[in-house]
C-alpha cells in the first residue's frame, strides 16, 4: 500500500477494536489509568503527552509523508516554533525571502531572544544559499511553493547543500501537501504543515504537524518540548484533520484543475501585470516544480497593472470568491496581503493572493472576469 490515494483512505484507519466502528472514536480522556507505580496499561498516561486520537492522526501523517514519525500541534505556528525553538542557542538558520509572515516574525522578533538567528535568502538561487551559510548554520528552512509569491525551491539540491554543511533541511509543505510533493523523499529531514489548510480542508479546524524522516533524537526532543510546553492539538481537532486526510488526494485533484484554469485566464487578461503560479511555463522555476511536484497546487497570486487601487477594486468586486485570509478550504478565498501584513508589508500593493476552491471553474472564471472589468 504505497499509492497516496490508498494510503490517505487506509493509513491509521483500522476499525475500532472494541466496537468495529469504521469512523474512529474521539477519545476525550485527559488521563488514562495506570498501575500503582505508574505502569501504563495501554500506553497512554496524560492527554498533553499523547492520546489515541492524535496517535491515529500522527500515524496517518507519517505514512502520507513517508516519514518515520509525526507530531501533531495545535496550529501550524506551534509546529514551526516547536522545531525552530529547539535549535540550540548560538545557532543560525536560513529561511526563504518569500515566506509565510509568521516565520519572518519568529525569525525577527522571537528567536533572537533565545540566541537563534535567521537570514532570509532566495531559496531558488542555490549560489545565494551556499553564500549565506555560516559555520554555525544548522538548518535550512524551505517553503515551497512559498506564500504568497509561489517561489519554488529545488528540495533535492537544498538537501545536498544542507547535508554537505552538516545542517538539516526542513520544509514547510503546506501549499503542496504530500499529495503533490514529498520533501522527505527528496532528502529533507523534517516536514512541517499547517494542517489548518488542505488537511482540514473545510476552513473549520486549526492544527499543525512536524513529520520526521527518522525517529531520532530530533524527534524525541521535539516530542518532549511539545509535552512540556503544551502546544498540543485537541482530540476533536485531531479527528477533524484525520477525516480531512481521507479525501485529501481527491480534493487536491479538483483544486489543482481549477487553479491551473484560473491562472491561465488571469495570465491572458489585459488588466493583469503578472501571475505567480508554478504550473505556468512562464514561471521562473516551472521546470523544478514539474520535476518535484505531481501537480502545481491551488494557490496563486497575481498583480494588477492598475496598482493598489485596482487590486482593492477587484477584490471588492468579487461576488463568489470571498475576501478572507487562510487557504485550503472548499471556497475560493482572495486576500490583499499587503493590507494584512502589518505596518511594514512584504507584499506588493498591487498583489492579490488566491486560494482556488472547489467551485465549478466556469463560475469562478465568470466571477474573476466581472471583477477584473473594474480594474
Ligand atoms: N505556513 C504556511 C505556508 C501558511 O500559509 C500558514 C498560515 O497561513 C502557516 C504556516 C501557519 O499555520 P497556522 O495558521 O495553522 O498556524
């Protein structure tokens, strides 16, 4: 059983041993019976350390990413922080110049207080990555495709660079999911997810995860840190994300088909200055994306010739697509990133990011066409 469609349905999905229930029970217990000297009866002790619903999710995530072990967290940021904060003081790491704002904030505000420093680099430029390495660089953090510019990094090449330097490679695989890209198979050591997005799939659950290539010391330290600092996932949330896993490949296929068609339509529109979508042959790293991804995902961003005002007019004129942050749900979401990135926005003022949903593509195209007529 190695094909992802089959794994998604069956990994961690054995019928409940007690009742035969096909849908797994949600174990809400915070504490589990043990012997008089703390002997574990069924392997569990306290929900913050480990619990059966989370264990099923972690087994499924590890199988999907072809990893040895997974850890579920209460959000993507908790997972990201769970790994980055576990780096020893004095460590340096590299992260992508284009990335989710939360990572940039961690690197600029929080990690330096712990003696961990990060440098932003263009991950698509391998010479720039090599040049940015320092003796104390212990981790390269990739995010590919990146948020919100859909920049693509060559994971196999980055793994070689990291390992040649005695460093680790971690990859935020939120945009691609293991259905489209498996970083561990390309040489990465750790994969991170915001399971809030495509895994949950319905805009109704927060979660995060780390998946490790080996169940080694790095995994043990991250598990210990999660246990003690408490950034855990609630069992009901674990159950919802587990349910999302079962339909992930089927949803992704439809998402990708819609995204490609919308990207092509936008690229041909006279009001559009640029479309960022790795599935377009005009994307600067299309060849790398085609090599390492099974399809190109359902996130895209585009820039309007008419600047900030045109971008806001288009966002405001959409009737089907909803103005909201986040991604990976059934509904198409649009966001003017510069407006939500705080006082010093990273994104261009004329850029709109789109999470392409599961609507009929003709309805989506019609909605974007009428909105673009106001650009
Ligand atoms: N990584 C990426 C690529 C994201 O887009 C996000 C959220 O949008 C995160 C990490 C953070 O995840 P969460 O919102 O679940 O904490």
